[in-house]
């Protein structure tokens, strides 16, 4: 097997792996498209915000979690905005 044959085989293997990963990513995106999953994520994020704000208040901090930003990508992310009161 020559160099070009090995390169073709490696490229073919890489292409197959890419197709497989692309399919898995598409499946994950469809799973995150569910309204119920999005609603659960919102509720959990708000609950976390309230708990953190309670702890900050107990500690006498002037800071509070002021906003929540949700991104339903792969992986999904929750970003909290902190403001001084």
C-alpha cells in the first residue's frame, strides 16, 4: 500500500467519523428543542439565582445575580449577570 492509498484511507476514515459526529450533534439539538426541557432549564436557573442571592444577602454583599442568559447549544449554557446594588 503506497503513500497515496494510506492518505485516501485516512481521509475516508476521517470523513466517516465526521458524519457520525454530525449525526450525534443533530440528535442532541433535536432533544434540546423540546419546550419542556427549555422550561425546566429556566426554572432551575431562576431557582439557582434566588439561592445565590439569598446567600449573598446573608453575607452582607452588595452584589446580586441580576440577570440570566440561556443558550440552548451544545452544550447548553446558563450565564448569570452580577450587579452591585
